[in-house]
C-alpha cells in the first residue's frame, strides 16, 4: 500500500518502511522537488515515472539516505534521517538494496566478488562454506552460474543488470530500489529482470522501481498489486488508472 498523507504527524503510518513528509530538495539555488508526502508500507510494489530530468534519481536517493532533504522529513524504518549520524545512516542503508542506473562494478574483479562486495564492506565473512553456498544460490537465482568467473566488461547489458540485482539483495534487505533497471536492455531481458523483482516482492520485499517503460509497468500490474507514482512539475502524484 502507498498512502499519501497531508495530515502531518497525526496521520503517520507507523509501519512505513519509507516515509516522506512535506519533503523538498534544492540544489544550486533551485528547487528540484517540492512538498512530497507519502508512506510506503512493507511488502508493497511501486513504480515511479516521470519525464527525463524530472528528479526520479534524486527522489530515490532521498529514499535511501544518499541525499538529505532541504525541507521536511524523511523517515526510514520509522527513524528520521535528519537526526542520524553517518554510521547510523549506513546501518539503516543495509536494509535497502539499490540497483543503480549505471551498474558500476570493479572491472578487475570477477562477477562473484563484485556481488559479494557489500558483505566484505560490512565486515562479514565471505570465505566460509555458508557464505559460498549462499552466493552460489544467488548466482543461480539470477541466471549467472556460468558467468561467475567473468569480468564485468565481458557481461552483456542484461547480465550486468542481473548481477547488479544480485549485489543489491545479497545482504537480504527489506527494500529494493531500482533506478531505470531496464533502460539499456531488450524486452526479453527486461521481462527476466521483472520476474526476479516480482519474486522478491512475493517473498515480502518492498520494491520501488523508477522507469519510463510503461510496458514494464503493465507487465508487472498483471502479476502483482502495484501502485504507480509520477513526478510532474517537481511534485509527486498518483498516476492514472490508464497505466
């Protein structure tokens, strides 16, 4: 469920995994986003649309603490980001997996090591039998078992996106945010990636996907309950039922 809320704290959704209250973001003297209020419940599936340059990537960054709102409040798992230190924000962000639009990897490391990087960065053991078994299972889930030893430059666009999704979920986050994950791949690969996102949602994960691909949105709506948001004129709106 995605719920707009203009009633302030009295109507706050205490179960929200991501909550924005009258949020604005300014950069370089201009306001990019303004007066954004919404509540995202656990296990929900959302799409975010809007024209190029409308602020979809900025919006996602606000949703995982990479940017801080210049007005209003962003709460992640009921904690106000504004009042948290850097370490606390980093701990909260472990609950959120992000698939970035540019899918950046360390080109000198094989796919398996790139996927396992979040574990290494967080100080977890990646060499034990349990960790290796989990990584193997994750590679199989995204269809990259045969590509585990490949270097990132050797991957196709679809393989890179699936590797990026595997890296985003290796910490078992509660929320997965994806920024134009199908922007540079063909329809067949887009459907494979959507299947993985739908599977994650059916496991109880909260999904938020920024995309301009209306076909992808329609395909998802045929499989799971979804809500569609649109950024227009710097504001957040519910998209029409025609989608």
